[in-house]
C-alpha cells in the first residue's frame, strides 16, 4: 500500500501539485498544514462504515492516536480551536493521508496517498461557494489535461428524503447510503443483495430505492430536477424539497460546465449535509463496467449469470484482506467533496463542555486524489517522452577545462533564474560533457573556449529531441552553435522560444 517514486515520476507529480496549488491561490485560498496524526477520538464517529479503514496508533503513554484519514476532519478541528479563523475563509491543504484499504497500486489506490483539499467556510448566499468549488475543480482538471471528465452531483437532503419516502428506517439511512454509493462499481443486483441480506432492509423498500437511484439527469440536470419536482410524494418530504431547491440554484450558476445529476451518488461519509459531488474520467470505472446501466434495477425475471472464471492474483492476501485483480479495477473518482455544515460545530460543542452553547460553521470542500491523477497522467507522459528534469542550460568547456570560468558562469545563470548544471570535473572532455547534458535532454549547451573568452564571447547550441518508435532521439543537425557576447547570454536565453514555453510549465 506504499511505494517509492523515482525522479521522472516525481517530476510529473510535482507538475500536478504545482498546477493544483496555483489554481488554489488563483481562487483566493490560503495554505494550511495540520498534523499527520490526531487523537483517535477526534476522528471517531465521522466516517460511518469507513471508520474501519482508520490506521490506529498507540503512543508510549497509552494514549490512543490515529493517522489522519482525510484533511476535512483535521480542518474542522482546527477551525473549532481557532474560532473559525475569520467569519469566512478559503483554506487549502496538500499532504498525505492514510487508509487501511485494499490497495490497487497501478490505479493510484494505496494506503498512503496524497490529497489536495480546498475548503470554504462561513455564511454565504446559498450555493455560491458550492458553485465556486465546482468551478475550481473543473479548472484544475482542465489545466492538468486529464482528458474528458464529468462532475457527478447529488444532494444529501434529496437522498435522505427519498430514503424516508421509500420507507428506510432512520437508523439504517447512513448504512443504506453507503451501499448505494457502490453503484459506480457494482451492479444493482449486488447492491440490493447487500442492502437486504447484509443490512436487513426489506426487499420491497430496496426496490423503491432502485426506481430512484437509476435516474440520471441530462441538459445540466434540469430534466431530472423537473421530474423530482413533479413527484408529489417526494416533494411532500421537507428534506427532499430543500435539496431540490438548492440544486436548482446550483445548476443556474453552473450552466457552462459538464455536470451530471446522478441520484446514485451517495458519498458514504457521515459528515456531509448538503451538496455532494465527484469527478470521474474514462479511467474511473472498472474495465468493461457499464456505468450507465449500473444503477438500473434488474429485469423482472433475471437469468442466473454464468460463473466468472477466477483471475490469477499477484499475491496471497492476509486473513483480513480481500484479493483484488488489478486488471478488473478502475482508477475511481479523481476528486470528490461536498457540504458539511455541522462538523465544526461538533468539535466546538465538545470544547465548550456539557450544557454550554457553541456555534457551528457552514463549510464546503473539495478533495483531489493526486495519486489517482498521477495514475492517469504518468502513462501519457511516458508515451509523449516528457523530460524528467527542468535543467535548461548545461555549461561546458573546450580544451583546458576552465573550471573557474564555468563555475562563475553557472552561478551567474542560476542567479538570473535559469536552471543550470555542469560536469563536476576539472578537465572533462567535451564529448563527455555533451553526453551528460544529452542524458537529461538539456536544451541549451553553453560552450566556453579560451580564445572566445578573451574576446568576451561564448557559444550557445540549442539541442532538440523527438520520439522515434516510442523512444526519445536527439535531432542531429549541422549547426555548430551561435557565438554571442557573454554579457548578452542571459537575455538571449530568456528571449528564446524554449524558455518562454518552459516558463509556462510545458516541459515537453
């Protein structure tokens, strides 16, 4: 459930993080950092059935601790301890979180993984911060060039309302919600079986739920909204009425985005109170899984499915783990979030003590799974032959080595903001220096020569690479380079097309 990342992979991951952080600050966010572990009671009771995935720790004094499961609960604890910071704030965090889940390494599902969160707290006009976060999410995924994606939306109050209308007992609403949330990777037949056989739900009630969760909206969800508004039984429920009204406001604010109103989206975490959403891509679903039909109830007389042949597994699991065939698993959602208006109040109430009043703080947030984004982008980087370093200039010397002169020029270029390297030898041969620069695909070779230096000149040679049969190959030319005054070198490099492209992050 953990892994190392080599230099090339880290270069890709740093690009992902940098893009995300730039968008976070562009949307007015301020950075926050919270501890990687908390007291166990801080995390307890916040995650529903997923609480079993929390990594427990025991310190030497016997105090129960746990690794953080996400960034949301630590943020809520921080806001409660600091009086909400300000009446309204935008805070972001990027860091590792931990879940004792069954890992699928190739798809970015691990026990230690990185998440990037952006949260808006405070009292705002209805649905405006919610719309702002969906806009932020779409901006980030577009800038990352992750491919086609869809943001699936639902509302916790609509779900609660339809569960109540269908006859789900109040003490089973959260656990049934967790089952519905699996419809993106399980068939309705299997989800219904979990509801009835494992969780004791009446089959008739499950069938009523099935009629609702198969519904998905098109045309920005307005058609599904109208269908729900026309459902007199559902609209008689206060929760459902409020949820539908808020969704209509939201869709009015987000007409420009590719959204899907999906009643099968449930998000199993207990702290959500309003809008919930997740972003999915073509890689999100398991191979061969038809997401469009997953939530549809079975036909009246289903046929018995043929037994599925067992797949070979890479290892024998431990007693408390399930075997997972990685070829049958998708990346899953790359981002998710929602509104949680009561979580900060839970911590504030605990801090105030029994019988004392405490105020809550409305919040809404989004969390981006950086490892899942990496699992999608990295194969594309490999296919496109992306570089693994940002080094732009390699300083070389012909003849005597000119170590002191090389060092002086390297420092001058670095001071000007040009990422520069050289071969740390006294008198390296020129072909050896070229080979070192070419190994990292450094685009500019700056060559010093004794005679040229006396005239105040240097030679600059630009080098380029191309993909040939899936491998990078240097483009050979007869160009011997350009001689120019040493005093003009920095300006010449900064005005080059390559520098302008690289400064935007496009390091192809």
